[in-house]
């Protein structure tokens, strides 16, 4: 019968500890990105439109063109945030 040495047990526990540390860091980063994306997704999804408060874009593009750009681009931004929240949640659960 082969008995494991103290060195091999240390190496095994060290490898498990490194895996747990990496997994914990991944979960924390995922959770931070998840919460940040939820915040950035909810604001425009419920009607907050800070894009119309900026006057530089309105002066440059004129109001009708800027409203068109925002109304076309905003749904893409909302979908991107929604999709990234779902993807990050999946990564958080599987890690």
C-alpha cells in the first residue's frame, strides 16, 4: 500500500485553495459587474433619459436628429444590458 507523503497532501490542498481563491474572486467580480449592469439597465428601461439634458448634442445635431439617434440607440443599449445581466448571472451561478 502506498502512503501519501506530507508534501503531496500540501500540494493538493494548496491547489484546492488556489482554485477556491480564484473562484471566489471570479464570483465577486461577476457580482460587481452584475449589479452595475442592473443599475445601468434599469435607469433607461423605466424612462430616465439623461441624454436629453445635454445641450452640446442638441446644438450639434439639432433636436429632431438627436431624438432620432437616442430613440434608435436606446433599445439596443437596454437589450445589451439585459443580455449581459443574464450572462453574468449564469457565470455567477456556475462558478
